[in-house]
C-alpha cells in the first residue's frame, strides 16, 4: 500500500442533517473499509484495499458498488406522475412504464434542494436520493399531495447497488434476466422484485439495481462469484467527479441553481430540468436565467497539485489573485487523473487562471467549461423589440 502514500483515503465528512446510520451488511466482506464516521458514506464500504484497482475494474471490466445507504421511497396512485410533474423540474407527466429520469426539487428562488432519480414500474414510482436529504424530500412530497391520488412513503425495505463496466452483460443470467440490457434511463424488472436501470453516468456502462433489502447480501455474493469485482464508494465518487456530475450538499451550496451544475436538459439530454414544461416551484428563476441572463457560477473540474502535504476541504474558497472566486466540492483521487475536485467558480474566470484551493495549487480542466457564449432567445427577442 506504499504507492497510496499521498492518496486521500477518507470520504467527505459533510452531512446536511442528522440521520441514523445503519451499517450495510456488505461491510462484513473481507477487505471492506467503511467510510469514516460522520461522512455521507459512513454506512457503506469506501474501498476494499485497492482503490485504484477498483476504479480500473469499473472502467475496464465490471465492478459492483454498495450504495445501499441511498434513501428509497415509493409513490403509488393513479396521479403519481402528473402530480410529481407539477412540483418538480423534469417533464415526467407521460413517463412510460419501465422508464426513468433525473429530477430536481427547487425552492421558490430556483435554488437546488434535492436531486433524485426516479423509475416507474408496474404502477409504482420509485425514487432514490441522498440518505441525509431523503427524509426532507419525503416530508415535502407528503405536504404537497392535497387532493391528488398519490401516496409517497419511505421504502426502507429496498436498497441500491450499482454495476459499472463493459462486462455487465455477462451477469444477466446471474440476475435472472431473460431480455437484453436496458437502454439509458430504461429499466427491466428483476425476478425477485425491483429492477435493473441503466444510467448515463458515472461511466458509459452504468447500471443501478434497486432490490428488496433482504436480498442484498445474497445478490452481492452471487454477482461477485459470477465475476463482478467489489469496489467502494471511492470508485463511484472518483468516476462521478471525472464525469462532472455534482452531488447535492457536497458540490452545491445554498445558492446553487440548476444552470450552474449541468442539470439543464430533457431526459433525452441526460438532464434534470425541462425548459418547456408547466409551472413548478422555482421555474421563474430557471426561465429567467435561460432566456435573459447567464448563471453567476459554473461547475468545473479542477486538477490539484498532488505534491501538496494537505488537501483542501469541501467548502474551501477557490482563490485567484488573492480573492475568492469559487467554492470547492468533492475532492478525490482518480486512478488516471490523480487528485481532482469539483468546484463552483465564477463564470468569468478563464480556464488558464492560476488558482489555489486551500493549501493546494489548482488548475481548471478546460474541457470542463461549457460553451455558454451564445445569446439567449429572450435577449434576442428584447433586442428585436428595441430595433437592435
């Protein structure tokens, strides 16, 4: 393990609210190292002794990751889709059976409160989200039911695993599937309950398994026996950061709006915010920024100086020329890229700006900066009215 001497071993310690942490039964697997107490991933394995090897397995072969600390809830009732459509950011009113989407809950000012993934299957809408934010999301949903035929409730008896890698197809027989792997955001039911869902991230071959929690240990054993290699949340987080996918509460703050964090887009665009749907909480801000303005910040990938004795912490300022120009999010070591981080930085900061983050020098990955110099449709319309 000497080669990991400079590697940050611990997951972030940021937790939004107090939650009861129940250790996963997978932590008894030989070699499993749990996330540190107080971190968002304390209940599951952070790694199994070879973090970089686990990341390679997820990219080159097939890895299985315990994400059973995700908060799972279900919504039943005939109005479940049309009702949730009216109070969230994605267009899901006509979402079909076995279809999925990413979605956001915003506050009245358009700031991100919750990010969640949903799948509709056989008359039930399943949602999974961050463990520390799930109770607040469920409370909000229950308050918003009113007269709709929709019943949201916690599904503590269900859990999430993830399979990453180009060899996932070799596990279909072990999973009991008799049909091909699903397309992006599609799901296929599992014979023992739950489903297998394809996601567009953190890699090109990413799948979530939502299953009855009492099947968790057995399915883990069967899949690893069939060739899936155990990998910890370190692997998932490293690949997520490299893919520029933010995690609420770590890579966002109380001011984050969807445009800043790559969440704008329809389901077909792998986004979480549809720009041409009906009214929902926070829509005014989304529409105003899209049509008339620019987001004040943007989420970028930072490369950190690996020779530094210490690393920045989540929430540290990103500094340029002696002034704060951004906020550090998740810091992680990637098997190829080395120490990297997500950061929200001012949109006006050029990619070649010399930066520091905590005690470390930092540089923006230019490929992570989105092209946003095109004029907005609303601004063009205003100019036409003014004769410009």
